C-alpha cells in the first residue's frame, strides 16, 4: 500500500505539474485512465480517483522480476508514453531503468491498460499528449 501511495503522489505530481498554460481553461483536460465509478466526479476529483485506481491496477499486476529479486534490486523505473486522440496508449519508452528486467515488467503492466484512457482535450478537441509514470520496485520487508 505504501508503494501505491508513493506512486500515486508521484504520478499526480507529474500530471498536475506537467500542465502548461496552453491546456488550462474550459474545454481543456489532461488524459486520464477510465474508471467507471470515477467518471461522474468533477475534473480534479476524477483525476485523483482514476490515478488511484490505475495505480492499484498496476501494483496488483506487477511481478517482481526474478533477476531483480535475486540481486536485491530496488528503485524507480520511469516510463514515458503517449495517449493519442482516440484514448489509446502508445509509444511507451523507458526513461529511467534500474535493470534486471524491471523496465520490461513496468512496460508489461502499463500495456495492460492500453485501451482504457480518455484523451486530453485542448480547446474542446481531442489531442495527443505525453505522459510520464514512475513505478517503484521495492523488495518485500522481512
């Protein structure tokens, strides 16, 4: 749960502080992960709700790579990706990796969410937008 909260706060920071003046205002939104129970909330609450649900989905499906476990590797993988005008996740790249299969595992779990997005809107038009997602790999505590 601590990992989920850490990732949620990091992801929220990237989404909120990644905005520029060109995408603030009426008819302008950031992309967000689709979660049915969050859809009727106001914009900021919906973003928080969908981020929380997305992170729970990621961490419930994340498998610690065996090479990383064997070598006691911990740290943060940062992924960059695009949400296109159709709400499809695309162009996933690793911006920061800790090795031992962690970057590949982060990509795998993110790809499971590939078609569950609402695109960004600028001036009321769907727009392709970049996103960043840090995923923390932390060994189980003994």
